[in-house]
C-alpha cells in the first residue's frame, strides 16, 4: 500500500504534479458509484465518486490519494498509478496520458523485443527515395533502404554490425564518413542518454553501454560527462568514399503505435 508519512504535510507542487492531480480528479468526478459496483447512498454534494471511495478501490490510504489529487509532491509508483487507472476505468489513451503526466512507465505496456518491425513500416522505408532507416530502442537498425545502404558504407552495407552507436564509435569508417566526427559523436552520446532514460537498466541497454565504454575511449569520456540532449534533426554532412561531400537535412519521426522505434530520413539539402 502506498501511504505517506503523516509527520508533515508536503506543500503544493508545481505544474506536473498539479496537472496529474487535476486529471485524476476530473475522471473521479465523472464516474458514478453504480459504474464501479457501489451503492448510490445518500445525496452527494459533489459529482462522481468520493476520494475515499477511489482510495478504497485502489488499496491506498485516503490521505495519500487526496495529496495526489491536490498536486502535492508525493511519490506515486507505477503500480499505484496502474490501480488508479483501473479504478477510474481509464481508456487506453487516458491510461497512457496518466503515465506520461507522472513520468512513469506503464507496467502493462508490452516490452517490445528488438527485431519486431511492423511490415507497413518496412514497406514505408523501402518506398522512400532518399536515405531512410529505422532504429530500435538500442539504436540497432531494423530496416533501411538502398540509398541508406549506399550512404552508410561500413554500417548498412555488407555484413556489418547494425548498431548506430557501435558504428559511430568503434568503426574507423565512421570517422572518415561523418564530417566533424568529434562534435557529432559527442552529441550522439548525449542524445542516447536522453532517449534511453526509461530503459537504462534494461539488460540489452546496459550491455551496449558497457561494450561501448570498454571499446571506445571517446564514448567512455562523452558518457561520463553526463551531457543530455534531445535527439534533433538538422544538417548532416558526410565525406563519402565514392560520392564526395554530401549534405542532408535529417528528420526523425516516431510511429504513433511504436514509440520505441524511430524512422530517420535524410533529405538532400
């Protein structure tokens, strides 16, 4: 049971916690007692369920639940949030929004295995006329088109390791292909830290970081710096061994129903 200490009452928090509380309260107030199998009881002063009724349904203390609705900075575990979602009969979209507000991962969310690529996404990549590829959560390339294979010599052509980070930090070909390699590599490590925050302790992610740290002094240095950057698009320059200097604008997209994947497209500048 999630129950806070009653030694002191925490002050009201800023926007994220308040937004979470307002969302939960709104859905509590629109849910009737009959909808959850409770008797209507005497005349109610407020619409929907009472706070103590939701707390009972969730198996948490009324005080803790009240503080959550009030936006106080109390800890809310993923398990407690899942019970709130069930008690309030949230839809799939509403449940996802609840966990986003709380910055928690839904324990009911499937842990998508690497290599599981929707056929429609693979077909989309193949249909794109410019270099395009799909990355999983460890930044392994799951699909790429012919222009991408032609551009990324040493990564997406032939029999090479398909991990973007291993290519960037452990392949000599990357240092000659990527213009201003040091700047791009430093940023790439910081972008991966931001991107992988929710699964840094997962075994595949941990193994990748350990291998990169052991195999690349540059990665070890950049990773230790604790820099964090959002993955962004923008100018990408390459010194291609056959085609010379190539300049692209990079666009990164996330499929709506597969946010663990990224579709990266390079458009000639």
